[in-house]
């Protein structure tokens, strides 16, 4: 979120932002939403939705996005402008990768196969390294455990490393399986922008 608020309206804006984010995540669950940015310039709101499937957000002739604008206006009580940005490489977006693994686990795909598949796709599309961790009753086992697969470099102690990190949950019949994903996109020197910042411009 990008906005400034007086002391008496700060908590109201913050709660409102959380409600909007929660609502958009639920409403656009099938649209592969990576990031939601909320700005509040002078009595208006600008919401930028980064998604791998912009067609689902926009809808036929923009019908869905108009309906979304009306619903957000009702929630935020100011005119809302919606931008839809396409995520060009969903295979190297940590949140979308984590959600992908979670969805595969919910469809009863074997966890090792799901992990290997996303790792291969990420490395093929230019990631310098990726680590995927799943934890829970894997394969319906009686005792919960964690499994980690990784490829390439994932330097978590290097401050200039551009690491994308995200988590997701798979709700299976055996219980919840947690998914964590770290993707190393390269090193950022002082004054440079990360890949996400460049895409956002």
C-alpha cells in the first residue's frame, strides 16, 4: 500500500486495505493474482492487480472489472480506479508457484512430482535458484514431515540477493499441507531496481 494518513484515519485506512485485499483474493481466486497494490491519492483510490490471467479479471468487454470497481467503491467509499497488470512469467513468481503446488496437492498429485515440475519450469524461465518446502501429512502418512527440494543458488544471507518468498496452504482430506517457496532472481546492486519494481513501472 502507498498512502499517507493523519493519525485519526490511519487505522481506518489500514483495516480497509486488509478488507479489500482479503476480498480481492477470494473474489479472484481463479485469476492467479500475484500482488495487489493500493494507492490513495486525494479522495480517490488506485488499485493495481498483478495477475497471470488478466482476461478473468477484466471479463467480456470489461464487464467484470466494472462490477469489481462498483464493489470496491462500496467498500472504500471513494472513486476507485483499477489497473490490471499482467505477470509475464508466472513460473518465477513465488506466490503463484506456491499456489500452483498447493492446487496440485489438493488434486492428489504426488508431492514430489508437483515440486519437481515447478522447479524445472522456474529454472527453464531464468530463475538463478529455487527452493520448495512442503510440510504436513505428505501422501496421507500417519506422521507429518517436511520435504525440501532445491536447484541452483538460494543465498538467504546475502542482503543484495533478490529473493522472492511466498507461502500457501493445501487443504487435503488428510489435513493442511504448508508450502513455502524461495526464488532467487539475481543480485541487485545499490541503486538498481528489482525485477518486480521494474515490472511495476
